[in-house]
């Protein structure tokens, strides 16, 4: 973990682009609540195969102009170089300086993967097209990508993204901090020392958490799963227990030297804000030691 302690800490919140006018209104309220803690940036997801392209652009530009830097997610699967170049130009012209560069998922029914198949190709293309204008975030998988052939190959894939020009990374969420520590140690042995910020998923709904985790390969430890199962439909107890578990994990991560936290908000403010307040994060905590 020594490599991570050298970096200034940064904190961020992730949204998905709303589909309806009501969703936009709700996101604005969430945005305002989260803006009060002065995060370093917001990020906005990009649907499979670019399915939310226009809504992502609209959401990113709307949030960005309100005063807090906003980073669009950009995936290459299902897209062409020309389409991606157009998006890069739009973002650059509107003052966006950070992008989360991802491979992305193929939407159901789409046969072709597009002109690029892997995130390292996307990172390389962005560097070729836009130089060093964008700070490029990439994905990291402490518990390894569910489609990776094996653990060693997954680490090499991550290293390729860094070699292509990635500045920093955000992890898939996890509930076992040891998986993050082990991942960082393995990267250090490979000579990869960019900031790798833990992705944090607040626990608010057990069934949704199980569904998301099965899809992305995140392991829910047995003791957490069993306790959540025991609460049944008791939402208040689930949230209280979840808040305690995630707060404790975040404390361990920050104490060990993690260079910040990235919250997957699911367009809700309260769960992330509660954890933030429990941690006592302030401007002072953003300086590495």
C-alpha cells in the first residue's frame, strides 16, 4: 500500500443519467445535497453500447456548469472511432477535463463489438485524439473481472490500460478490504503505481445488492449476506447495518492509505452522506500522509 500513500486524496460521487423529467428533478436535489460536502468531482455512467449517450451528455454538461467538475463515463464497445472522437470534442469544448474510460458492455441484441474491443484501446485512442487534455480514469477489479481468463491475465490487462495513458483508476465495489490491499500489492510488484481509488457501494436494499453483485462479480461475504437475509423486509435495519459495515470498511481503507473514495450513489444522497459524516471527511483528510 506504500504507493497509494503518496497521492492526494480525492472523493467523488457517481450518478446514472435519469430517464424522465421527474428523474432529472430528483437528481438535481441529490446533486445539491452532495455538492454541500464539496466533492472533487461527480461522474455519470454511460449505458451498454452507448444506449444512454445523449442522456449522459446532457446530464454531464448540466452538472458541470453548476460548478463541480463532472466526468462522463465513455465506453468503446459498440462504438466507432468517429463517434467517440465526436464525443471527445464535445466534452473538450465544454470544459470537461476528466473521463472515465471503460470497455463497456454489449447491449442485448447487438452483434458487433465496434471498432475497439478493450479499454486500453480506448485510452490509447483518446490520447491520440485529445493528447493530455483529459485526466483518464479506468476501472480496476480487486476481486478480478468476471470475464477475465484468470487473475494474472486480469492484472496484465490493467497494466495495459496504464501503459496506454491512464492517470488513475476507480475500483469495482467490494466488501472485503483485503482484496483491495492484495490488488495494490500485486500492482506494486508489477511497477504500476497510479492512484487506485476504492469504489464504495452503500448497502440500502438486499435484493438489489445481490443482483448487482452477481452481475459484476463482487463477492458479498457470508456474514454480511446472512445478516441482511435475517432482516427480511426491515429496511431500516438493513440500512443501519449497511451503514455501519461500509463506514468501518472505509475507515480501514483510508487508514491504510487509500487515495480517496468513489461512491456509487444510485442517484441517492442520504446513504453516501451518512457514511461521509461518519468518517468525518474534511479538507484536512484530503491531504495524503
